[in-house]
């Protein structure tokens, strides 16, 4: 309660402060946004307690009683499927004295028993067992009021589970708006036929000593940092032995930066002039044949949309992904201003042949995660950038986000495709920072806005 009051009184001042720190007219952002402990504390309340957050995938809790322990902002939560097959997300903290009721990463259980004094909760979160209920409580404890705290809203979108603590937040689909079009490329099966995907293997978890926004803004569309991956490109560990990935589909394509500044999401994409099927995955016959088949089906199922080659993206605030080659989901869980926990899920078509899954498993982990060559490059940058931004002198100098400001991009010819979002053709310019500016515009709104009436800006005018 004290924290809530403090943040509310800060808001008056914070509006002005945040406005000065995120100066989108000038294209500058103060380093305080990344390193200041008060800003970080305010983020927990203003952002992580109100936004929709990615929790996990339904394939992780396929059976009744299955659970997966996830995180929302700093807080541990339990994703679980109850006896009626309903999916829930609970705060992983006992209603009696706060003990973590589940200290495993995942598993299956009929009840969550608190190890401290023994209260136990059913998989629907209800308090079902209280030691000495007759003697110590004289049966007067109202168990119906002391279940596990549950999120206000939950959404299972194409197998991906999302939740928010805020009952006044718009529905998940309204929250993502037109971004749904691009998110679908991640969550659909490769052939676009609407089959099931699944999380393959475990979730990789590791700590990166930098603020969570470094990776979030990188994945939203940092085309500019390819120099960082030069050595990996030279090694050539892509699925056909070149570069980091099979890049042929990007050749001759129009490069697009796509931003949703009213919502904070963003992605990169490439629009191909044709929908020719290119050879890929040449390291393995079974795999290359499987993907050639999927690509042919994809053209039937997506039609003209199969010309769109989706790139990395960030769904505001802290879920990022690579939609293909490799197809992974990551969440950057804040752990103090100077650290975050990175979690990475590997998504795969459920009915893909075992050899394809095994091939992709090797490729995915050599690309992404703490042992992944590409991600190691990125982590090196984020670690040192954060560390070199903490000193009193460093904090006087803002970061530069001016790329692409002050001149017009060539028009985008989507050739009949109705592509949502603020789309910029960056084929000639090579890169812009419009997506990062969109992200921080939304971040400042969350940090200042008193409620969802103020945050749902799209309801007042044009929609994205
Ligand atoms: S803290 Fe869980 S039963 Fe006391
Ligand atoms: Fe990178």
C-alpha cells in the first residue's frame, strides 16, 4: 500500500520527468530510464502490474494437474490446468504468510501444499486444506476468501498464454490490435494450416546483467547491429551452411520496419516480390523436404501473405521472438534495474517428424540462448552498454535514437496487402529507429497514465 501511494504521488512529478527523459522530438532518451532504481520501482507498478504479459504455452500444461512456474514482472506465478481443464495463473505466494507454494519449475500435482504451515490449494487455486482447522480456527476461517491470488484476465491465443493483473485492461486482442497479423506468423504452424505448435524441450533461463529494455528494444527492430554478428556470419552455421540463417528469402525483398506506437509493439519484415519457393535447410534431406512441403502448403493457406517474410519483434513490454529460423519466444523478466532473467521457449510444429525436431533443436540452441552464438554477441553488447551507463558522468549523456528522423522514406508498395501498423520502407536506408521510438513512446505513456482509460488511446481516434 505504501508503495502504491508513493507511486501515485510521484506521478504528478513523474509526468514531467518522464517527458524530459524520453524526448522523442529530439530523439534522445536519458540513461536514467535504464539505471535509476526509482524509475525501475515505478515500472513494476505502472507497467508490469497493468500490461498483458506472456506466461507460457498450453503445450507445457497439456494434462489436468500440469503446472509451469512462470513470472510476471518480478513476481513468481503458477500457470496450471485444473481438474476441469481450465487454465489458471496464480501468484506463487501463500495467502497465510507468503511462502512460495511451489518451488519446482514444472510438474503435475493434485494440490499445492505450502511447506511452511501446511495450507494446501487445489489446482483451481481454492484453499482446500488448513491444519488444525477445527482446533485452532474453530472452523471459522472463511476458506473461500483465502485462495491463491489469481490474475484478473487470461487469454489463450493460438496456444500462447497471456495474463494481466488489471481487470480494467482491454482484452488481449484489443491490446495487440493490428499486431495480431504479425504475431500469427510466430504462433501458426509452418504450413499456415492452423495445426498445433508445442514448446520443444525445456525453457532456457539465464541472467543477463543489464536492464530488461536492452533486449526488448533490440528485438523490436535493431537492423543496425548486424556488425555485432559478423563473426557468426563468417562461421556459417545456418541451416544450409551459410550465414546465421537461410537468407535467400530476404534477397530482392523490400525491407519494412513496422511499428505500433500507440501500443508499443514492433517488428521487422521483408516483402518478397514473388512467392517462389526457395531451397532451404540443405544440411538434411528429410528436413529440406519437410520444409519444402510446408512452404508449398503455406502458399495455399496464406495466399499473397506468403510473400511476407516475418522478422524479429517485441510485443510490448517484454515478450520478444524470432518467428522462423529459429522460432523462439523470449521474455525479459526484470530483476532490478541492473539485471534481468532471460527465458527462452523453442516453438516447433507438433506434428513435425522427429528428425526435423531434432535438427531444429540443435540449430535453435546453437543460435539462441546462453550457449547460442548469435545471442552471445548480443549479450556482450548489452552487458557492457549497461555497465558503462551507470556512472554519474555517463548518466548526464542521453542515448541517441535519431536514426530515420527528419526525412521521408520511399513509399511502401504492399501490392494489395492490407498491412497494419506504421510501415516504413527501409530498403534504401538500411535501418531506422522508428520501432524503438514507438516502444519508448508507449513506455512513457504507461509510466505516466493514471489508468487504462488514459492508456487506451486508440479508442479516441484512428486504430492501428
Ligand atoms: S505461509 Fe503457507 S501455510 Fe503459512
Ligand atoms: Fe542480435
